[in-house]
C-alpha cells in the first residue's frame, strides 16, 4: 500500500490489490504482510475485524488456505490422469509450486491450469520429471480437452456446401480446421494412459504404469457438446496441412471429380471420430464427403480470383 494511504478507508482498488497479494503470498499472510514495504503491523486490524479467538491476520489466513484448496480441487478435476499418476501428495506439491509461478490472473477458474504443461516442461522438481518423463505431455493432452470444450462454435463444412462451389473456384479455395479441434503431438502414448484412467472412473488404487514410449498424434474434437479424442495415423496427421493450403494452379486443369477425390483423401480422415485409416474413408463418391463439424470452409474466392487474373 503506498505511503500516505488512509489505512482506515483505502480505495477499493488498493484494498483488493492488498488482499490479493496477502492471500497469494507463498509463505502465508503474516509473511506477506511483513513484506509490504509501507505497512504498519496493525494495518489489517483497521480493515478486518478481529476478536479474542482470531486476529485479523489469522482470519485472512483461513481465507487464503480456502482459496488455495478450492483451486487445487478444480485442478484435480481438470487433470484427473495427472493426479492419478502423481498421487495426491506429489500433485499437491506440484500445484503449490505452479501457483507460485503462475497465480490466476483471469476471473474464470477455467484458465487456472492453462500453463501447467508448460510449467512441467521446465519444472525445477527434477525427481518428479525423472520418475514420470511423460507427465508434461499428459497434462497437455488433458488441458487441450478443456480448451476444445470451450472453443468457439463455427459453421461446419458439409457435402451440400461443397456441392455449391463452382469447379472454377476450387483452385482458390482455402480451408481451416474447426475451432473445436486440436492435434496434440506426443512422444509417449499418453492417450492410452488417459483412457485407462477414464475407464477406472477414479476407482483405481493401484499405481499406474508408464505409457509406451512411442510417438503419437492425438486428435481432440468437440461434437454434440462432448469432447472426444483418438490417435491419428500418419496420413491422417498430414491432412490438416494439406487441406489448409490452396490447390495449385495446375489443379484447375484437372477434372472436378479428381479434385474432389484428392480433397476427400485429405479431409475424409477427419469425417468422424471412428475413422481409422484409408480403408474407412469414403472416396468412391466424392459428393458424399462430410466432415461432421470438424472443418470449416473459408471462401476468399472473389479476391483470390481477382488476384490471379491480375497476376
């Protein structure tokens, strides 16, 4: 609190800032109060009522403890597989260290864990990383599920929209993935570990084994207000980069059917959550191509065609 501030009637902004600093002080409210550069020992007594049972500092300490444990409980729900892997004690220590480095800065609690995977990649608690070298990727996959769930809605590309596009416009067509879709590239099969934790439903008391040390790309998407995920095969992983690019000029000389067929090979793998490989893609009839809400079409046809003509 700045020198000269009226301790008995501080402004709302100054009061909120002071209480936040004390509540989030790593060493507790008393230590945080002592660290205030221009405060008096009795400062809180002017702001928080005390009695014979509890001082103002002790009362605020109760609130500070509740604040931490409420965030901890929320992060347990957000990262159940990370919790199941580490166990409650190590998870508690992890979140304690994490909140010191990344205290919440947004009104919504949903943002509290957004930096946890990044924090784990550079965590100073080496023993944890050495024991669970996959833990950062597991946390990243769990966090991605939350971000996909809260992602914006967008109109999905469907077969009817594709039929409406003129053959002459295909070379200028650009597409992008749906906002509620993400791909997580991992070096460990954390998707299998997450599936194991989900299947146990929180009732598995035995220690979890390490997942296979094998690269995997995991598709995460939202459909009907539910988040799904599955592993991608190599051709599927390359699909988003392929259909994000505009078709080359020479594509204009090929038939519309050929163009649709190539496009179906690019994005057919993202048609639904059950597709696993080329054998399940429906390419015999390009007009049947659908993406079930996983891709949206960006038609910048007019401007791009004008640019092509100018070139």
